[in-house]
C-alpha cells in the first residue's frame, strides 16, 4: 500500500513539474485534412498565436486520409505531454465514431478536450427554378412527388449528408441522396440544375446565395446567420430540433496532464479571441466559440450520441 501511494505521489509530482516547465519546445498541431480546408484554417489560426501566448511556436502538420482517422489515431497514440495536439472537425470528433464500426480510435475515450473552436451552420439550398420557396413548401412538394427530389451531399457520412438524413427523419420525407466528392461538385450541379437541393456549409454557399444564383430556404443554426439575415432558421420553419453546425475543435491525447490542457486551452482561447483572428474567421462564416475543456467534452459526447442515433435509424453505411 505504502509503495503504491509513494508511486502515485512521485507520478503526480513529475506531472506537476512537467506542467510548470511546459512548453519548452515547439508544439505540433496535426491537421487531419489537406491544407486550405476549415480544420487547416482554424489550426493555423490557433497556432499563429502560440509564440505570443505560450512562448513557443506551433508547427502545423497536415496528415490527411481515411476521413481524418489517420491523424486522429496518430495523435491519440502520441505521448501525452502536450506537444502534439489535433485540430479537427465534426467528422473526426463525432461522425466517424457513429459511422465506422472498425474505427481505431474513440474520440471520447482517447482525447483530452482542449476547446470547441468554431461552429458554422448548414444552409438548405435549392436551384433557382425549383417550385418550393420555403421549407414547408419543400416538404409538401416531396410528399406529393415522392422520389422526385434529388439532393446532393459532400459524401456519405458528411455533415451535410447527415443533416439531410436528420431532416428526412423529422419530416418523414425528402428525396433521393446523391453523394459527391466534396461540396464544390454539389454546388456546380445545383447551379446547373442537375439536382434540386442540398444542405451545405454556410461558407460554401453564401456568395452564390447573395448573387441570386441559388435559393436559401433555411439555416440550421440556433439563430439567423448575419451573412443571410433574411433567411429563417429551421426552427422558425417548423423544425425546432434541427439545429446542426459543422465545427472545428482542438484536443490532446487522453492522459495529458490537466495543468497542461489548461495551458493549451488558455492559449487557444486567447488566440481565437484575438481581434485579428476572430475577424478573419468571422469573415469566412465561422462563429468563434473558444470555450472550456469541460464544455467541449460534453458537447463532443452529445454529438457522438446524436449522430449514432441518426446513422442507425437511417441505416447509413460508409462507402
């Protein structure tokens, strides 16, 4: 017993000493996707301030593949010393766990949450010459014309696909799913009239909506999007529980000492709330959250549970 207690005290003292000296070298931020995407943008924005707020620079490493699973597994198995963290998406931290039975990491079990960084609502959009002009009219049209609506997504299991599936489950009807390889291809075919509708990320569609090239019926945020103030929410349109955002967040390996997680949280929150960073992220459609590790931990678990229910009910299988 005494040996066990002594061992625990030694371990606690070592962890405390490590936290007090943290960081003493650059911090690696692993991004699970290619450069230029939302996770990359947010990760680099956070890392740009580490020198200022932690006294050490960030080194950003893009490690794409397997819907973000390669990077997530890599970070989950890295040393839990705070020098390797993951900045990833709703897919990496929740949807993958709902979709893949053979996933080699568990987002809730294998990560120490740092912060939910940003959120971004989806928008229900349609081609311009499509008859429905509201969510109510869309549902009525779908009921009268079963199987006539084709809706696109960025791919099976993507945030916009599962938002569509959730809408189908809530409304009892919608249309035929057409999976694409990314949102850009969806918008191209929507502009060309090959498909009728889609739920797409706000940042991907706001320019075309404002230009009058596609029609926005509703946004999936809790409130109306400042970029599209005349577009109602799904809650205003009769679906109060259809509140969905794409999001980006930061996490460390699960056994990272709390003091180090607290330092990483403090620096990340300060970075995200810095006027220049906040302005840059807001301009491209992000809502900055920058909360506590505990808030992100609960949010991540709730998201995993939610999308697991949607996937199981919809019988969705990865391609």
